[in-house]
C-alpha cells in the first residue's frame, strides 16, 4: 500500500464557532449545528474513503478548529513542518498534532515560536511535485518559507494573499493533477499573479469567478481525476469536465461558518517526492538601518508600512530609542521580500526614507554601460530629491546635481569616478548608469530638530496644507523668511502662472521684485503677456481689473501687446523705449531679475522672449534654480511640478493655489521644507506684501 494516497482528518466532535479569527466567523459564533456538521463531515469522509485512505487524529475538547487538519502541518515524505498558529485561539492544537506525527513515524520540524506558518492551509504542492506554492500575508510569515524549503528540500514559490476573505492559500488556490490550477486571481497581488502566470501556462489555468470563490470552490480535494468540493456552479463544473475532471459536490455549509471547507478538513500525507527537486527559494532578506527622529517624524511607521504594502515583511531586530528630545533613535530592521524584483522596489523606497542597506555597505553599486545615447539600462535607479551617495570601488561618492526623476551617471575621470544626476536624454555612451538599489544611500539630515528656531517654525508650517484660517499665520512666517533670505543675500525664485495677474496679484508681485525679494522668475508666455496687457491697457485677458468685467474688444488686447513687443524686439527693449512702465515684467527688466518664459501652446505669439525650445527652457529653468533658498510657486501646476523635480531636498517651497489637489500634489515631497497654502493667489500676495510692510515699519498701520 506504499503508493496509496492518504489523508489525515479529525472528527468534528468538539467543532463549533467559538471565536472570530477570520471574516467568515463574524456573526456565526455558536450558530453552527453540531449534528449537521457531523453529518456533513461524515459524508465528506465517506467520499474521500472511496478514493484514498483516511487516518484520524483524535479531536480534543476546547480546540474547535482542530477539524481543520490542513492546518496541522505540511508533510513531504516522512518529514513534516509543524504549524505555528498565528492566533492564540489555535495554538493549543500544536502539541496534539505534533504527538500524532511523532507517533506515526514522522520527523517533525518546528519553526521558531514567533514565526507563524499554518501548514498545508498555506502551502500547496504542485500535484506533480515540481514545487511548493506557499502563501503569506495573513496567517503565515514570509520568513518561514526559506526554512520550509530547506527542511523539505523543495522549491518554494511565495504568493501574497491580499483579500482577507481568502486568508489561507487553500481558500483561493488549488493545484490539480496534470499541472492544472484552479484559482481566484483577485485574491493575490500583481506580483503573485505574474508568478502564477509564468509557472502555469494559460491553457492550464482555471480562473474562477467570485461567486464560486465565496462558495469555497477552490477549497477542493483533488484525487486524480476527482475534485471534491462544497459546491460549484454549472459553468465551473463544465470547465473542469472539459479538461477531464469530475466534480463531486458534498455540502459543507456548517464549516463555511468557520471559514473552511473540503480541503481545510483534510491533510494530504502522501505527496509526490521527486528525486531531482531540491531546496530553492527566491525569498530575499536584507537588514537595513535607520537613524533619525524615527518616531517623532513618523519615519519608522512609514518604512514598515511601505514594506508590507509593497509585498514584503519585516522584523525589527533592534530599536534604540533616543530618550531626549534632541536625540535620535536607531532601528535595525530585517526586511524580506518574495523575490529580487519586489526587494528592489522596497529597497528603492526605503533608501529614499534614509535607510541604509547594511550588507551593501560592503558592496559597490551595480553599474551598466549606456549602449544608446539618451537611453538608460532597463533597471536604472530613478533618482529622488534627496542627497544621494553611490558606492564605487569601496568609496562613497556624492552624486552631483541632485534632482528627481534622473539617472545616476558615473564617469571615470583621472581624479576618480564622478557621479551625476542626469536626465535620460543627456546620457552619453561613455557613461555607466547605476542599476538596482544596491550600494546607494540617501543622506537625510538628522539635525532638523536642532536647527535654529525659525527653521522649526517653518517646519511647523510644513505639517500640512493650510486652509483659510491658517493662511494669515502662514503668510507671517513666509514674510519673515523672505526678509531673512533677502538680508542674508540669499535667493528666492518665483514660478508663477497668469492667474497671478487675473486675480490682481500683479502689483504685489511687482513690488516684491522691486524691493529685492525675488532673484529669478519662471513662467510661461501667458504671465508676461497678461502682465503687460494689464500694465498697458488695464485688462487681464480682456477683463477690466478695476471693474472686474470684460471690456468690449478686450479679447484682442493680449494680441495687441504681443504684437507691440514683437515690434520692439524684446521685453527689455520695450521697457527701454519707455513704453512699459509698471508691472512684473517691467520690474524684472529694471532690477535685472532674470526670467525664463518657457513655451506657449497657444498659437498667439509668442513674445520674442519666450523660449519655444522646451529642452532649452528646461535647462534655463534649472540654471536659474541653482542655489535657490526658497521657491514660491504661485498658481501654476505644470511649471511648479517641473521646478519641483529639478530641485533637491532642503530648498523651502511654498505652493499657493486655490485648488487643494494641486497644493497637496506639490507640497507632498515627503520633506518638511514644503508648505502648501490653499487660497486665492492675488489675496495671498496682497497679504504677503502687507506683512512685509509690517516687518519694515511695525507702527505704520497703528496710526
Ligand atoms: N476557523 C479556522 C481558522 O480561521 C478555519 C481554518 C480553515 N483552514 C484552512 N486550511 N483554510 O483558522
């Protein structure tokens, strides 16, 4: 009888729903009938006995879920990995199952007590024995997979469960004879679905609909050509019949109330052992270190959440809490991911949060050559706004020209390797580019707390998007900061949209420029056009700025302005000719504040100053942004996004827009230096100017 198929079952003498540890149990406490459960169990027992041998483990009082022997452990040959239940409600079953396995001659492997694994509920052999599918995400910890692979000497493929109704792998996944697979794809994350599709050819995948899934159609016992389950739709039965399987339905509704059905009630103890299958795991583990105000700044939470959201898992190995307000904490965290790709994704994000990948401290970054100018290698590391260092030949090299959405290009020079953030289009074939996330670290300032008071106040503003009530307070602080920067000879760059003019902000912005608060202006064709239209004709896009009503023929005004400036050759020449005497552009020319007008998609000009070559305009933006201490983004989403991408962390940014979505998008750089203000930009500028006046002459308004 050595090649007979055997199952382990446990009679439902003490079965009941006594607690809630999965969504099916909710509302079902003590709602199942023991008689009906016994009847259903016996029918299942009977059906299985027709096709295989059933061994029994004695039920134990007080352990109602012991009927679900799938969760006893995972058997291969004479080895068994015993379950480590996640929930205390089931942990008491462990010794009984262990005793049964030992009494029956198995070698029992036990995981560390803090590493949950729920046996064959979460681990299903390919029916041909080629590999083991192992689930994680709810009951089983990813870190158990490598140990299972080692003990059972098999290849483990990790699948992440994402729908809590399908908390065990066997509730939504059932390998069938001949390499077929019955499964419910939405229960898995995208990576796992990919993996399934790579291993199981399309013609062997039987994806089921939700209606069958919630009837536990995947929780089936497959014995050769027979598939035993609680219930299947006619369509599903037909699909299975088409590929040679016969469905036997046997109602298990009483057990559904506890979140289990046919497969859960059985443990297959004879799995095919193939001589040429050996331990193999793709699970990757890294240890990272993080240092900083991990708790106060919420960095540790963000890091740990991110690991799980991306499909990994973690264990905090060490946490050294900084006890004083000023002192920083240090955490050492072990991060696991089902494979290299997921790990790279997680690490890329963790590095952005300032984590250091400890083992890579001893490993260089991986560099790949640029084969085609302007095109990076596939896995190129996408840069962030944070100061970054790359490990090359054992040395940490600081990346120059830090910006977002670039690649790190490395060039060998006689004085050593030089690393630069470069846009894809600027990559040249003599360079190499960093791929993956190894040998990289970002330098997060840890001294944010200890900086002088004003900076702290600025960070207070950074705590979110300000709405009406807070606008004045925020304006006060920005005014203070602007003054400070001007007095120190610093640099403020303004990027502004035409709304600044339409909302009456022109005179205020002009004044900021005149009084030396602005060192560069970035915008498009429109802000300049409407600013000059207003200065010359009193309208902005044909609307009278005093009356607030469109003037007759006003829609032609801006074209007249464009034409006039074109005749003069440039805005500067227009000013020199004495024609333009006020406004934003006038002040820029008068006070030698450089400006860049980047393009126009409207075919109404453009001004001679407008740079229509967008690549040139982008480099001019970048040049004007160099060394900025603060950037004011005034009602222009796209110019602001461009500016944000070009700017490294550490530069203060103030984004003003009437649309909260724009403000949130722009101020969410994950850095405390950016602040969003949701308000009318004209109003904002008038408040700002008023506040600056107050700082200059505090008693003026009291008169
Ligand atoms: N009430 C049990 C639990 O939540 C049901 C187990 C079902 N078993 C299974 N292999 N899916 O643990």
